[in-house]
C-alpha cells in the first residue's frame, strides 16, 4: 500500500472493539513495509481473539521486524506444542477405542 496514511489507518483499525476489523487490519498489514507492518501487528499478535492472532501471524513479513521476533517465536513454540499434544492425544484416544 503506497498511501502514506495506510499504516495509520491500519493501526486505528487494529485498536477496534470488533474482532473482524482487527483481523482485517492484520491482513492489510501484509501490504506494508516490514517496519510499518510490525507496528500494526505487534498488538494483534497478542489479541484476545484467536482468529485475529491467526491472521496476524500469517501476515508477519518474511523479514520479521526485530520487535516481533520474540512474540513470533513464542507463538510458534506454543503452536508446535499444541500440535504435538493433539497428535499424541489422537493416538492415545484411538488406543482406547
């Protein structure tokens, strides 16, 4: 997004009370420069709504802004742990059927 006001608009949308607006802001951040995207995504990566966090994580630029590295790593670690738990639980559940 080339408009100089785009990042400001997305930052305001990221502060919305409505989860769908915050998710849209997260998706729009993928069209910004990495540093501007980082400013928009930082609060959204810790959003109370899982769908907002999911879109925000998918919108993190390949060149992860330095301020987001720890948050992205933490979310990745949590996702890996959850996936492992689900996989292990499925095997455990099937064994009892």
